[in-house]
C-alpha cells in the first residue's frame, strides 16, 4: 500500500508555494516537496496540519492506494 496525496493540486488552487505551506505547518520546503512526490509519509500530526492549512479534511487530501491498483 502507498499513501497518495493531493497536496500539490490544492496548494496550487490556493496559490500557495511549497515554502509558504511549509512555513504555515512548521517544516522545511524540502519536506513538503518530499511529501508531494510520495517520498516521505508525514506523521499523523503533520498530515492534519497540512490538511488544516489547505482548508481540508485529512481524508480529502490523502488516500491509500493499493499496489497494482489505480
């Protein structure tokens, strides 16, 4: 299983840069980049912070993707 996210799309919708989102949630820009690329799975607390900063619920922003299934 893999945790897929829609951060980049919702960040763009709000015209937020990676840096601006990172500052809102208290992490570095590289952390946001790694999460967006699926290279880093955020802690539950960070996932909630990101969702809140984007005005969303966690379940709207993240989804579990099973291997081999779209």
